[in-house]
C-alpha cells in the first residue's frame, strides 16, 4: 500500500539517502526560467539536473508524490536514473535521484515553472526543504499570455491558433477544480504571497523579466549573491526556449504522431522510417522539418487584443506594484490604457 500525496512524509527524505534541493526556480514559464537555469547550471558551485522541469511538487501538473515501493527504496538513486532517463519522476526516490550526482559543497537546485501557480507546491517545498530559497520571474501579463499561447500550441496543449479564441475557451476542469489556462497564471500577488508566508521575504527573490532581458549577467550575479555562491564567475548571456509560431497545427500533430508512432497512420510511418534510417538521420531530419516547415518567426499580436488584455490585467499590475514597492505600472505601460 502506498501513501497518498497528502500523507507522504516529505520531511524525512534522508531515509532514501539522497540530496534535496537548496533552491527552486518556481516560474513563471516563458519568462526567462530556461535561460536562468542554463546559466546557473554552468556555475561550478551549483548543481542542477539535466531534467530542467521535474514538476514533482505540483500536483496540478499530474506529478505523483506516492511513496515508492520497497524495491525502489532499496535501490541507490543512480540506478533509478538509469531505469527511466529523461522521464518525469513519479516517486520521491526518483525525484531525489535527480540530484544524486551533486557534490557535497555544491548548492542544489531545480526549475519547475508550474510551482508558481500551483496551490500546493509552496507547502510541499517547505516540507521537503524548510530552508529553501525561492526564485520567481514575473513578466508583463499580456505579453506573457501571448507567449504562453504559442508555447501551448508548440506542445500540442492548445488547438486554437487564435489567441482571442483560446482565451475565450480557457476554462478547464482539472482534478475537480476549475482552472483558467491563461489568466489564472497572472494572479502574481496571490502566488508570491504563498511563498512569502512560508519562507519569508529574505528567502524569496522576485525578478522582473525586463531586467533579465536587459542585462542577463547583472541579473544572474544578483541570483548568485542570493544563493551565497561566488558571483564573480562569468555568466555567458544566452536566450533559451524562444517563442515560435506554429504554421500548421494539423501538420504539427501529424509530425508528432509519426515521431511517436501514435495512431494507425503514425504507427505505420514511424515503423517504416525507423527501418530505413538511423537515429542521427531522424534527428537531423526533424530539426529541418521544425525549422523550415512547422515553425516560423512569431507574429506580433493584434494591438486591439493586447490592449484588451492589458485592461483586463491592470488591477493585478497595480496590486503587484504596491506589493513589490516598484512602479510596474509605468515599466509595463499600464498608466494610460484609455
């Protein structure tokens, strides 16, 4: 019999013999979390696993916190990684295995953008690591929603290519609770308050996406000081996970079916392609298809829609400005929306 997510004792990971993260990049998605993760994991005093987004502590994303069976408890963490490489962890043992290669003197961290909007992740992080340090990155709401929509299309989560239509039908039911797929992620003050109440202001670092975009290195140095590691180590500026435009949702789904072998047509084509090509050939061909056929440069959203979104999110921006004591109304252009 396994323990449920609510009864699992996250406060005793030591019995599994693994490290727990010292810090968490909790989100938001499409706000520089991938670039920050890539820059931090290059620092010699920091360890972050190859799997960027475990999502393990956010039940809303489908992660399981069930206690592993005895057969897993008895195995060393490294053996679990060999069994399920690149897979999302399903058990606490598998989650801890992600950090098994960290050296004793390194700061250990992970980055799961789902943790910011999750209603339970903050509490679970506090149980797992009461002294954790939290990093959150916030982006102007309208541009964030537009970028998130393009990501959802790319990940086959969203079918509506038109953002206005996608927002109009954003309401979904997940685990018996109504969730707003886009605007529900813009409750910034509520999300930050969950972490501030559990960890205190001194252990929660709130970054603004505009600052990170303007000066990668300065922002990373600020994070390094927050994590109490050497901030003089050079950080190479980079852009990761850029937004792209899906040219054809139907073609993208067909390509996914062929790549994964799903469905009658996808399965038949998948088997034929594997029989005639090598893995390297298939990877190269897929990169060409994505670059030249599936994806294109993102198109700017309609100004009328962006204005409507800014008006919708204006109260949240005002509240966030007051909460952080920073004039985001001016920075994000919310001062005169007509």
